[in-house]
């Protein structure tokens, strides 16, 4: 029997608690050392020059101290190692936010002359905006998943999808999409699923992106982003990060590593709550439509008959705020907030209607959440409209027959 802990594959729940921390016992500590240094002293400038040259040439993590905190940080590196392990990736590179992470990916591809991106809507509002506005000198073609292969050009550097997507929870078949990408790397924004529910690299994606602000942190108190990929692309990302400065603060790296340890239990518990809320909402006459992924997850979106703004104003336990993935439940109106920056026509055509609300289920008791949601829906007068389209007038013979007293069926 192979009992070597370094080669026996471990379950995700085990990795979540131990990855990035294997050396702690040997260091004689139990919690992760938090290194807040901005700079690292050295009396040997020749050695420092060699280290800087090596990083410039390869983008590999420097051996030993990092020279300067924009280059690397040992606490953040632990979070990167942990997340890479959970996603089944060779490497991961952390950034100041999800948007800083996406920016670095776009810059890395554009710097290789590959400025064209093919993307599937909906995407998180600011990702859509960054691509559509071409702020980084990139150009985007938005397509349906089955249009990806035809949209790819010689200068296409990236195909990007989000699944389940923010905010409609629309899903794409990662394997099928990966096949239509050919040699172009597929980026999957895995923020909503997390590696607990879905590991896109196993399905053919080349790059996984997270807004670590959401489930990875899990407590609404840290902003961060991370890209999981092969070491070759990670090296380019580290060079971009060094040059552009979108680094994750080490305290954020510390908190995100800590967040990983409870990620599997949080995802399971919050997903069970979201699934139950989705089931109840689907049966509720005040709700026109419920969106809940086949994959599961802790997000639920729904369209109300009544005024969505009144629902937001009516919640008391659930926090009316943008963002998601925290231990407490949040609700927001995508057309007003998370997707406000997307032009109205693009928003509507990607399924983000004015009556859509997006809720992030937390760890509260499901009955308390349901009561709060029900009261907000009722206070909003959000009931199935009484003014349903008037029934067509019945033909005379049917109307007359209906007016006659019913004979009891005696057959
Ligand atoms: C929030 C979010 C982002 C952006 O992340 P920030 O950490 O806010 O910069 C990207 N993608 C998805 C799916 C998100 O929900």
C-alpha cells in the first residue's frame, strides 16, 4: 500500500486545509507567517542584480527573499499554491482584485500581439465593460457558444466564458467550448462555481480566473483576484504584475489562504440553502422565473412580477448590497448595480432584464432567509399581476353551453 503522503492524491477538503501550509510544522509554527515587508535587505548587490535578471528573463518566482514586494511575497505565494492545488493547476498568480487579474491576462496576451478576444455573454458587468470599451487596447467579438470557432481570427489571443454566469447563472458546456477554441486558450471565470463544484482545467480550459473577493475569501472583508494556469503562462503574468503593480496585499493573501480552508464546507452549506430557496421561489406566485444552475451553487437569481426595487428596499436580514459569496446573504438588482455599466441593449439581450434580482445565499438558517424574502416580496406588492391578458371572448355556442345548468355525468 502506498502511504507516501506526497504522492497519494488527497481529497479537496483535505487540500483546502493543508495546501500551501505543508512546511509549517517544520518551521515550528502552526499559523501562517504574515510577511508585510515591502523590501528585503541584502548586502550583496551583485546577487540582487542576478536575481532581477533571472526574473526579467523567465518570470519564475525568485529563490529566497523577493527583493521587493511588487515582485513576490511569501504569504501571498502560499495562497497561490493552495488555490493552484484546488484547481488542479501547475501555478497560480494572485492580484489586487478580480479585475486586476483579468487585466493582467489581457495584457499578457496583447503583449504577444494577440489583441482579439472572443467572449460569451453574459459576463460580470465590469468584465464586459473592460472588453467592450477596449480600455487595454484589445478588441472583442461577443458570440453564442456555438459561434466561437467561426469568430476566431489569427490574432485571437483568448476565448472567455463565465459559467455559471453573473448574474443570470447561464451555463456553458466547458468541454464543448474548449474543443471549438482550437489552439486559442480558453479562460473560464470560475468565481461562481469555485473548484468545489467545477474544475475547468480538467475539462479543457487553459486559464481559470477568480474574483477571490467572493467565495475564496468568503467573509466580505478582502478584495483579491487569482489566475490558475500552467507555469509558462504564470511566468508571463508575474512579469506583467511586476510591471503594472496590481499586486495582492499580503494581509489579503493571508485572509484568502484562510478562506480556502473552509471553502468546501461553506460551498456545500450555502449551495444547499440556495437550492432550497430556488425550489420555493419556483413555486411562489410572486415570482415570474427562477434561475438556478444545473451544477448547483450558492447563487440564485429570479425575476419578480412586482417592483424589484421595492424588494431590495424591503429586506431586513438579507443585506441589500452588490458582491456575493460571503457567509451572510446579499441581494442586489443587476440592472442597477453589478451590470449598470453594460449598455442597456447589451444588458437586455444577454438576459439581464429589469425585473431580475440576484441573491447570494449565506450561512443563515434557510427558514429565516425565506421569511425575510417573503416579507420583502409581499411588502413590494410583488404578486402575479391581476391584469393578466383578458381572455378572448368565447364563441357564442360555447358561451351558451357554459351558461346552461351542468347535467351530472350519468354515463
Ligand atoms: C466580482 C466579479 C469579478 C470582478 O472581481 P473584483 O474582485 O470585484 O475585481 C469578476 N468576475 C466575476 C464573475 C465576478 O463576480
